[in-house]
C-alpha cells in the first residue's frame, strides 16, 4: 500500500481562518483611511454650514420684508412669521449651529444675523444679511 499524502493536515491549516494580528492590521488600515477622509471633508463641511446659514438668513429677511409690508412699523420674530403663515414651520428658524437668528428693523431696513460658528454675536465670524458696508 501506498502512504497517503498529507493533504489532510494542510487543509486544516487553510480552514483555520484569520488571526488576531491580521484583523488588527485591517482595522488599523481602515482607521487611517477614515482619518484621511475626515481631514479632507471637515473644512468643506464648515464652509457648507456658513453658506446654508447665509441662504437661510436671506430667505428670512425676505419673509420679514413681506410681513412688514402689511404690518407697518413692527419688527417680527420667527415665531410671528410662522404664526402669520409668512414663513413655513418646516423652514430653518435657527442657524446651522442651532442658534436663533437676530432680526433688527431700522426704518425700512431689515438686517438678519447669525452668531456664526462660535455662537457669539459681535465676533468676526458673524453672518449678517445684507452684508454691512466696510468702507
């Protein structure tokens, strides 16, 4: 009789699966990829929040101007605009940082502002519509 080849031993090794070291290497590689994506995306995300807030402030200013056309002399808040159906209840009534907009009415002029990313009014990152003259 001929001795049987050692295929049986080899097939046990191949069925063993992945080792803990191999799993850790894969997790480390995925972590590096995720970090690279986050570094690339976060600055763009911040710019998008600023643009979204500026667009929402423009829409809010238009709604205030429309409301003031029939309510002479008053300056509404967002709750008043929603109550009077000038502003949709589903519209953004707070900025991208979940802070309320500030609405100021002086004469015929309406200024809507957001405190910006730092959430403090009066700082350089405030978003003001219309933009103030810097001259």
